[in-house]
């Protein structure tokens, strides 16, 4: 059984795609041990509770320094002995100590075709605004391993999505989620679960 921790900062639709994938068996031999958010108001925490999954908040606001927050985050994850950490819209830079301890065992979903529209400052809606500003015709999403850099780790899966006339950043974000993120994140977890078997 692949035990995973899902880290999310916001709505948690990618978390929901993972929960659904486990429930409908498109993700095999996997269990979500805990959902962790940096944001106490994250709807992802509600989704976790609704599905009887441990939900924890580790907020930087509760700590005097970034180091103390980083340590608390790592200690919280370590409590669960997970095999894989899944960043599903987790908008916090992963501390180096965590990257080292969980080398090749942290994956992230990013809403563009890396290496385009990624790195510092590229997250959420901002990615899609930049895509539209640039006038590119194809975008998509990427699942990759997390290393010490920002969106620089080894790519696992990518899925392209076409830009359409009249797209706004919101419309494009929704299409990228539906056609790419919610497809390739569960798929990548299933691939890792199969290898783990
Ligand atoms: C998703 O679009 C995810 O790709 C993005 O945040 C959103 C979270 O949505 N992540 C990044 O931009 C990371 N750089 P969700 O909470 O509904 O899953």
C-alpha cells in the first residue's frame, strides 16, 4: 500500500481528483494518510474531513521564524510514515531538509507545460494570465518530482491543452484543470503505486 500525504493551500480540487481516483480504482493500492495545509481556511481540509482523512494545518503564522515553520511541517509529515508527498496546489516552497529526506518521493502538479511558465511567481491564475499575455496557442499541466529548485525536478507526465478564442485566465484555468491536472496527477500517483507494489 502506497501511503501518501497530500499538501494543499486552497480549494483542493486536485485532492478531490485523487480521492475520486482511489474510490473508483483508477488509483490502486494507495491510501491518503493525511492532508496538510498552510492555510486554516483551505477547503482542501474540509474535503479531507468529509472523507474521514486526517486534516492538519501547519501555518507559518503560528511560528516565530521560517525555520520553525519548516521544522514543524517536516515533523508533522514524519508522524505519518508516508511513502510519497503530493503537492496539490501547495503554494509554499518546500524546505531543503524535506527535499533531502524525501528525495524522489515528492511530486508536484504545475498548471503549465514546464519549462514554460514556471518558477518563482508562477502559480495559480497568474500562470494562465501570463500564457494569455504571451499569446501561446497550447498550454497544459506537468507532474514532476520536487528537487531543491522551483519547478525544476524531473518531469513525470505532461498533458497539453489548447487555448481557445475568447479565453480568460479563469476559463483557461478551469480547462487546464479538467483536461490535464485532474487526469495526470491521479495517473502519476497510480504509476508510482504500481512501482511500489
Ligand atoms: C492548481 O491549478 C495547481 O496546479 C496550482 O494551484 C492550483 C490548486 O488548485 N499549483 C501551482 O500553481 C503550483 N505552482 P486546487 O487547490 O483546486 O487543487
